[in-house]
């Protein structure tokens, strides 16, 4: 006996396979039990899906047919569900049939048609053709279904345009509104929606989530938007990832002990969301490292693209850990979700270094106590003086260093300390030449590229496998 809360479920199975005879892929859905209990499996048809109330809204929605009267359009489905049959076809066909296009002589077309009529009579009898005139062609129900469409006015004006000429976001909302109409006529609805954020502003994304959750018995969303993701609890969120060999896996978010749920919610948009949506995560010790290292990688890739690549091109997301003590725990969080994790930090104690290395694929640790020291000790004097000359110095530092360029190292030490976490180091690196970027940063960028985007193996020598005695001539 099943326990009280377990109810009967309808199980269906989708089978997709390759048909070698047709050189094509085929896919069908069947009632699961019929696959094993019946000689011929029973297909799960479109009508069955309508009874189940499963509505799927794809991410790429053109809406080109949604508000037309073509067979199978959303408007046609709504009319059929409400058992409404438009009684307009014969009257519309009759009206259009009696309409003579451009019959006004002032337009000039009628005169041309009359001259064609006179010329025609010189060659053929009257019964062959008489009085050509312009009318609407293809006056059939099927043609009208294709050309009759809804017009919509947007904004505060009265001008209306065909609905499919509206903006992408407007069309998406129209399609969603029509699917909602279909859902309201059913008792139990499962609503699946891909990329709810497509061409939709954040406030509308949130509205979509809440309305569909109220409307449906179960709602499924796929999304890359923090505004959508933050509307769901941890236990309602699943991270999907696909391996290089095509295997799809799922993982649930389990916060480490040091990351409280309140902090996760408060910092979701700024610290956690991007990492959840990335394949590779670089956890930086603080805000200065998190802002400056991507700028350095981008600058180096512009100067020497054969040796370097930007973090964006490598698919690496940078997460600000906030402090060195949080690096290992955050690495554990993303590692448990199947992400490739890396870390970037100042010099650590041996126990702290070991704790971080246990959770990351590679730790990039320099030998200085702060990234400001790394920059000041490992760049050129010319780069420091040039940057000091370009800066708009804050008044309190300008009072201390009337000519900052003359005391570049001391002045920039104070400036980098004052602008810590506020793009000071990033601005300096963005104007450096390759030789002026510290060697440690350059080596880190090269290593990270090799790990994330390894170069293909060199082609074999043309004489590889040749007969003995055949090879290059020295």
C-alpha cells in the first residue's frame, strides 16, 4: 500500500534515435507502460499533452503566428478551447470580392487597364477576356487565416502595427499572456519556460515568475538571470552542466558552514550568481584582485593575443572572496557544483595555503603581502611616472605630493592604498605595455590560458611513418 501522500502518476517516455535509412533523427513520446506491456507502444499525442496541461515556452520566440488565425496558432487554440468558432469568413470573402482596387480614375490605373482591354480586343474575341481590373486574390478561408492578424498599439498614441512587428519583449509577453489564457482553462498545469529574461526588464522577469507560479501546479524555469534565480529557494534551484563528452549532470547548492544563508541572499547578485552560471571560477582574495586581474588579462590579450587571452574569452568568472579566510570555503562551494576552481591571493601561511590548495585545481599565490607591493616592486619607473602624470589626484594627496611624478613610488603607494578596491590598480594596469606588467601576472595569465584553453598538439612531421631512410635533409 502506498502511503497517503503518494498519488498515481502518469509516466511517459521520450525515445530519440538516429534512423540510418533516412539519415535523420526521430523522436517520439510514448506511455511508459505500453512499451513493456503492449505489442505496439501507444504514442503520447498532442491531444494527450493538452489534457495534461503541459505548456512549454521556448527561449527563441518569434511569435510570428501567435495572434493570427492560422490552424494551430495560440489564438486558434484559445478559440477552440473556449469552443468559439468565428462566423466571419463568408462575409469577409464577399466584401473583399466586391472591392475593386484602385477604381478611382484619378489614380491613373483604371485608364491603363482600359487601354489594355482595347488592345486585347484587337487579337482575341470578347469571350477570351474582358475588362481587366484589380481585386484581392486568393479569397479562401485558408488564405484569410494566414493574412488576418491582430494589430496592437504601443505607447500612448493610437497608431497600431501588426503584433509581429512589435519589439521582442512585447511579443514575448503577448505569447506568455496567451499561454496563460490556455492555462486558466485547465485544472492542473505544468508550465515550463526557457530563459524568462529574454528581452525583458528585471521587474518584468520577477513578475513573470510570481504569476506563473500562482497559475500552475508546477513551474520549471531555465535562466541565466540573477533576477529570476533569486526568486527561488536553494532547495528549488538545480545547477545543470554538460561535460565535454556531452554528459548532462545536475547539482544542488549546499552552502559551506562559513557562508550563512542570509549572506548568500544579500550578496547573490554581486558574489554568487555569476559563479553558479560559469564553468570556471577564479576566486580572488579581495576586491582589488577581483577588479585588477581581469583588466590585466584583457590588456595583455590586446597587446599579444598569441600568448594571452582575456578571462572572458576563457570563460573564467572572477569571484571576490572578501577576505583570504573565505577562499577555501567558496572554492569548496563551486567545486561541489562541478566547477573548475582556481584561486588568486597574496602570500599565505603554510596551513592556509594547504587549505586552499585542497579545494582548487590551481592556486596562484605571489610572494608579497599585498597586490600593491607586487605592482610597485615589479613594474618600471617610467610606467609609474606616466600614470602619476595622467591621474587627477585627490586634494589631500596633492597637498602631500605637490608634484606626484617627482615622487612617483611614494605618491602611488598612498594613492593605491586610498583607492583600494576602487579600480586604482586596475587603471594602472590598463595603460601598461606588456613589459611593464609584473612578470608574476604575465606568467599567471599564460598558465591560466594553458589550463583553460590548451593549444592543440602540433601536426606530425610530414615524414612521420615514412620508409627507413626517408626524412629531412640536413
